[in-house]
C-alpha cells in the first residue's frame, strides 16, 4: 500500500483545476475532503460515493471553513469534472450510459442525480481512505497543497489538544458533551447525571442526535481503526444487533490500562446457544482488539458473567 499511497499523494497534490478571475478553483479538493470526512463520520462505508445530502452538507461546511475567494460553492461541478482525474468513475443509471460517455459539461444537481447512480473510486484509493493513518496523510496533502493557510478544518482546542471542534455552551445547535472516561471511572451514569463536562459543536455534515457524545480513546488496542489519542464520536446505547460493532463497554473484571478504568473500546462478537427455557442465549462474548501492536489479547466474557457486561455506546467516527 505504501507505493499506492505515494501515487495518490501525487495525484491529490496535482489536481487539474479550472482557473477563473478568482484564481484556481477550489472545488475538487473540497469535494475530496468531504469524501474523506464521510468515511470518518461513517456515512461512506463502501466504494459507492453518492451525491447524498450528507456529501453536499459536508462540501458546504468545508467550503465555509476553507474557501475565502469569490468562487461559487457548486458541488455538481467537481462531482462531474473529477472524472478527469482518472480515479473517479461515474456509474450511470440504466439508460444513461451514453450520457455519461458523451456529456462534456454538467453543473446541475438534478441532471447528475438523473444520470449518475454513484461514483466508484479506484480500488487501491478506496482501500487507502478506509485506513485512518493513510486517510490522514491524504487529508493533510489536500490541506497543505490547496489551503496552506488553514491549520485544519477547525482550530485545535486549547483545552483538548487534538480536538478540532469549537467549545460551545450546552443547548447550542449541534452541541454534544465531552466525556472523560478516566474521570467517569466505574460510574458512568453518575458521571452523566452530575453534568460537570464541556460541550463541543459538531460540524453540519454529521447528523445530530441527542444520544451522541465525544470521548478520547487512548492506546494502541484499536489502532487499525482508531489511532492512539483520537477524539471519537459515540452514540449512547446500541440499536439493533451488537454483533461486529465497535463498542465502548464496561465490566467489573476489565481494567484497561490505556483508558485507566473499567472501560474498553473493542469489536464486539458473541456466540449463542439454544436454551429450552430461555431461547437463544449468549454462551460467551468476545471483545476483540484490532491492532498492529503486540500484547493485546481478546477479552472473553463467559455466559455466567455476561449480565455484568454493560455496553455503554457504539463507536460512530474518529473526529
């Protein structure tokens, strides 16, 4: 992948952009940053980039944060013309195969929705952006090349190093709390009730709900998905099946040296067996690390102890 990374770093740093009276157009790098944020936020999970409300919202939010020229924030323009970069492939809706082949200009969202089902990236590029480490390199390439005066999409918080979201008052638009897992110790519900924590404002491209919160994940046990020290977005509780999801859990027998308490963030897997009186029951729950570091092992919770396992929240995204 390192060779592929070098190829796409070069491609991302040499995008072909139209030149206007305001200077080179910023549309393509903004759109690519929006795609990267879609992966981080969890609304892009497969190699299928749709012209969705989330993508449009991310594009507009990034535009406001990074673009200071007089260009118009038209997302249809880069969504169409990005195909000239050769890693961006339009997949047509039935009956529009010829339109995609012969059309040379399109700035209408309606026309694009009608003709293009979605975009596929080169498979190597999609593999790269699904890696948090490689995605960070590509993001920095775009920011340094096209927006060198920007320190980031959002300034870093003085109170929370590494967190690029503004601190706001409780009750403001898109405000969610920051929970300190070390301070929460073994009493998460009590910690929430006391309410002694700060609030940050989520960007517009993240779909807000009142059950979201932010916490820092420290350690290497999930570094394939969550880099050490990342600020992450979680959703309290888990809707539907927990199987295969990354979750924040609490158990009296867990002492996570990274997080400093009875909490851990791991991939949840369970095995079930049939019981005559209780139906399907968990025979064991396995909390699995996903890491390149040595020394991390599965945490196995037996059936007898499974009731003491509390799933606090589901991981949503690295912020």
